[in-house]
C-alpha cells in the first residue's frame, strides 16, 4: 500500500511492463507478435486464428509442451521475449 497526499492508503499500482515478442508456429510457418504482458493470451490466439483464417476451436495451443490456459496472461505463463507457442490441429477419424 502507498500513502497518497490525503494520508489514506492506496493500493500499489502494478508496474507497466514492456511488451513481449511471441512466435506462434504451425507447420513450419512462424508468425511474430508484440503483445502486452498483462492481457489475456486468448486475445492473441484469437487474433492469430483470424489472420490465418482458421477456426479457433479446431486447434490447440501449446507452450513448453503443455496446453495454454487461455484465461492467463504472458506473465502468469512465464513467457519471455522470443518464446514460441505451437499450434496443433485436431484430427478426427482414422482407419
């Protein structure tokens, strides 16, 4: 808590962090994004799907081999500049 001019305690503001550069890779194709660290990662993943014209529900996003919790942000996921998110397509059927 930080004391304001009036003497009342105010909640400390979260420091502004620089943007992080994230690479999203699918089938050898890499797309780089500069993204604000404290925004939900789902916004970035949805933007990627729109750019690539793919259905968001038809792919899985992995970071360090694990599914990404889309409600989290880059800080919570421990992402740093240059980290890569892998995109995997759902396969249905077989034979």
